C-alpha cells in the first residue's frame, strides 16, 4: 500500500509528534508499505528518500516550528 502522511512537525525538529510519525513510518515500511512523508522545509534537514518538504516559513508565535505556505493561493 502507498501511504502519505502529512505533518508540520518532522525531524530534525524534536517533538512527540515527529517521533511518533517516524516510528509509525518505520513500522509500516517494515511491513512492506511505501510511506511518503509530506512536511515543511527545515534549514537543518538533510535530503531523505520519500520525504517531501513543502515550502514553509517560521510560525509567527512559535519560531522553532514552521508552517507550509505552498498552495495557500489555491
């Protein structure tokens, strides 16, 4: 099965959300599924297969987190 997961918090950001998504991704892949993560850009992120980084900016009131801006005009 091909599974897409959408999140605004993923590694290298450290949080319970990013950790839970990574664990779920790893377990689904171990069972033979293809998992694609759609998340925000991060200046510290390294390119990884099946991780799609959407254009984003720092969130106004929580600068450590980012919010995607791609597609807002549609």
